[in-house]
C-alpha cells in the first residue's frame, strides 16, 4: 500500500485477515491499514458464507475480483461526475 505520512517513513503493521496474520509495510497510517484489512476480512467472510466450499486461494481471488469490480464502478462514476461538473463549468 502506498501513501503519504508527514515523515514519509515506512511502517510495519500486523493485521489479521481470514484468521491469519500479515505484516503490511507502507507509509499509510496504522488506522488506515487496519481499516483496509478489516474491510478485506469482512468481504472474505461475506463471500465465504455464500460459497462455503471455497478453499482459501479461491476465496482470496474472488475477494480480489469483487474489490476490483467495486473499484472500477467507483472510478467510472467518478469520471462521469467529473464530466458533468466540467460540462456545467463550460456553460
């Protein structure tokens, strides 16, 4: 994960996702990294409840696909909003 802290120093933060501990190295704040990890864990639990036979690798891939899908939709909505704002400014 990338990001900007005032000091710009990289931190090591341990988080739990799907009952496993991971160490994340980056410049984001600890609270941000923990929030992201919590959201990933929550999404994995939601997907696992619907597909209880999934192994961990398949569950992780489906979680990533869902996250990127959500990201792409938000990116498209953002571009549409920017286009609308630009259209209003040009009038």
